[in-house]
């Protein structure tokens, strides 16, 4: 598959996160074996999943989702980096019932479901009922782990935005997937087939995802804009978080907590993500980062609803110098 990209498209290409996409893929992974996801990571969600496992709506929502695609009414397109689950659920509830039923017909024609599942999907209340279930599933399963997942997505976007300014779109798109590349004024996706055509000046929507790892998904049917959902960088650190080794000299200089944070900020991260990795209170992390920022050791930049911190050139020099002394 090839996506032709014009000059206007380059200006209008943007990023977004999709809470509902992550929730739906996670529910699939928890409901059935999921190659590629470490069990140690899935185990974090299982107690919450057990609270919704027996709900008959679970089978209904799984019937409308595959790993790479889903019914449009059930997977509304995200609007930007500030997308919230509340906006996703409101979009599901507001979907025209006639259009939703057309998609339900399409998905049920391709798989067998029980009479109970069919009765849920063809009820006049299907949109509200599925949205209510997804709201419960979000609260029980994903909400407690969402801040670090969002932080990983925001960190990926920050990296790609920097690459875009430094070396252009070929660099920004590098690593979207093992078979995605920029060539001759367009994006080529060797893992996908079919016609995608041109973007027509509307730009491309790029959606980082934790739960699509390691593949990609392509969207293009209304109401979705032309979009690529791709696996985030650094997802392995999210699956198996392990704080980096802190040089003793740096701990003696800054104190162990601040030294841990500075050592970890080789890539941008939010206070929430750092708090989850190190088991610290979010407020304490924020206080430490404020001190490091005033000292010129870290920089900060806003990405969507979060503020991401990363080591400054001075911070790099301090960490690398302390590491060399320890060795």
C-alpha cells in the first residue's frame, strides 16, 4: 500500500492518542491468548478484567473488533493528543443507529455469535449499552495504568516531532513499523495491500499505540481521516519497567531520588510515568524535577495535556561524567 503525500499534507499531518483503541485491544488480549504481550504486563490488568469478564456485553464488543480494525461507531477517530475516554464514549452514544447497524451486519456476517450476543447488538439501546460497558471496563481495567501508557505515547510524539524538525519526514516516520518507509514523496506500507490514494491536502493522522505492538493498522473510511496506528517507541520499557542504574557519584551529588530521575530522563517522560516507574508520589517527583529544572539539568516541553521532561545538554554531561567516574 502506498500513500501519496503532497506539500499541503506535510503541513497538516498531526498526531493523536486513542484511549478507546487501547481499551478495546487490551480487552481482546485479556479475553484470549495474545502473542507479543508479556504475561507479566497483562497480569497488571487481570484483577480489573475479572470484574467485567462475565458481563454479556464483553462478547458483544469483542465481536466488533479485530487486532487491526474495528467498527467505526465502536472505534471513533481521535481528534488530537488531548483525546479522552469521555469524548470517545460520547461519540459512541451519539452515533446514528442506522449506520451502526450496517456495521454490525458486516461484522456478524463474518463470524458466529450466540443468540444472546445478537440480541444485544440489535437492540435499540445498543449504543448506550456498549458505551456503558466500555465505561465500566475503562474504570476497572485500564484507568489505573493509563497515565504511564499515555506518557509513553506522548514521549514517542515528542521524539518524532523533534526528528521532523531535524531531518524531515523520512526520519520522523522511521520506526513506525518494520515495513513502513518514506520513498519518493509518499509513505509505503509493505504489510498492507489495497488502494489508499492521495491525502488531498488533508494530511495524515498518526496514532501511537501500546496495544497494537508490533504491527500497524491503517484507517481511511469515513468518518476516519487517513490514519496509521503504529507501535510506540520504548514499549518494552513499559512492559518490563526497570529503573536505570544510578552512578554512586551522582547519587552523592544530587541525592538518590533526583539522581534516579535525571538518569532516567535520557528520553522525555512525564511526572506520572516517572512516579510509576520509581514508586514515588507524583508530587514528590514534581518537586524533584522542579529543582533539576532550576539547576539547568532538565528541559521541559508541553505535549497534549502533559508536560514532558528530558535531560538538557548540561544534564547529559553530568550523567555521562558520573558514569565514567564509576566505571
